[in-house]
């Protein structure tokens, strides 16, 4: 039996905890940064704020105390919005110790540094004199469906094959299948960049442009995310797998996708601020990732026309229809 702590009680963190409960054989703790949310989960036996309708057994310890959550943990899964990862690990670090395994389940790129989430974690821990192994969990996985026990397949990536294999064994179940991968760069960037393309796919839907347009955009989205991932040191075959095309297709087409929902509303002409307000505290990671992706692409000299147009719509008040016109009028080229 392993002692596993999930740091983050949003929808995805709660779903991971519930998947581990169904697998059985673990001593589980779920940490929330909010004492109120932790108390609500403990009292009601469900996460009524972020993942209502899914009972959380009493044998899952729920706490908002960082030291209590981390003290005895062997495997620590961090699941928080990308813009909170650095600050969160600065709080976690004093309570971490040698021998613990870290699993990052956050998808994004840090705005200022353009670092991937695992790089942010390593950067913070270095300042505390710590060096702990970090694996990355990513792939097509809506929280509600994982919590419900619907079959899903995702990727666990680590440069340490033994660590990846251990997480694969500990997390895999009848309803959740894990595939190992050594390409941390490709897995992380696939998970982050697909959110940007999902916003674009939502915009296509909101504009009522039809299935041909959506298929073309998703396919060319795969092309540009692969270009950037390879330029950063990832492998093209990774982007053709679960954490690349698998996650991209899910997020671009699924009705549960918050990023696609943001895009749909932008396509209908609504303003970004009011769309985000309607999410009631839930995060559409692609909104923040878009600017970071543009910055990373410029650093590596990679052309990403869809991402650039999404950035214009999100941050420069560009008309979605004008963005589509500009994409369609680009110079012809080979595929």
C-alpha cells in the first residue's frame, strides 16, 4: 500500500483521488488550499464546489494543512492551476523530503519564464536545496468521466523509466489505463498547447462555420503544436499519441471542455471578461497559455498562425471573423 497525497481539490484533483479510491490499496489524502472547501468535502462527503455528485469516502483524509498532507506521503500529485504552481511549491517545499515522488498533473506554461510545469517545480525546489524526481501525468481525461469510472487512457512521462513504471502500477485500474513515456517535453507541451487550439475550435463552432472548418483547424493545430514541441526537444511521435492528438481531439470536440466553451462564446461575440466570470472560479488554462505559447514560439523561431490569431482575439480585441479571414488568406504552401 502506498501513501498518496493529491495536492489540489479542483475537479481534476478530486477525480484523480476518486480514481485511486476505486482502484483500492492506497492510503489517500486530498489537500485543498481552501479550509472552507476542505470542511465542505468532509461534512458532505462530496466536492460540492468543483465536482458535485460524486461521493468521496470517509477513508480519504481531507485537509487544508500542508504539513499534515505532505508529512507521510510517498507519492505527491500536484493538481492546481498553472499560475499557482510556483507559489504553491514555495509553500510545499519546507515539508518535502528526500525519497518522495512528485507527479505534476497541471497543464500549462508559466507566463513570465515560459517554463513547463515540471520545470517550474524543479526551479522552486532548487532554491530550497531539494532535488526530487518529477513525473508528468497528461492525456485525454475529463474529470467528470474519470470520476464516474468511464474507461480512459492517459500518459505518465518521466526520464526515469522506473518511476514512470511505478506510477503506472499504482494508478492503473479497470477504468484508468496508463502508458509510460520518457518524452516529458512532448507530453507537457502537448497537454498545454491543446488548450489554445481548443479555444480556436470553439470559436469556429461559435461562428457557425461547420464541420469542414473545425476539421481543418484541428488538423493544422496538430501541425503547429508538433512543430513547437519538436523545436523544444520533444518527439513528433509523442504528439501523435494520447497526450498530443488524443488530448487535442477531446478538448476541441467535447462539450465538457472549458477552453472550447470559452471559444464558443467568443465566436458568438461575447467579451472575454464576462465569459470567464461565468466559469465561477473554474479555470480555462488556454487563456493564459496562449500568450506563453506565442512567446515560446518566437523564442524558437516557430510559426504558429492559429495560436497567434487566438492571442489576437483574447488580448487585442481582434474580431474572430477577421482572424479566420487572415488564416484563410495566408500564402499557399505544401502540407
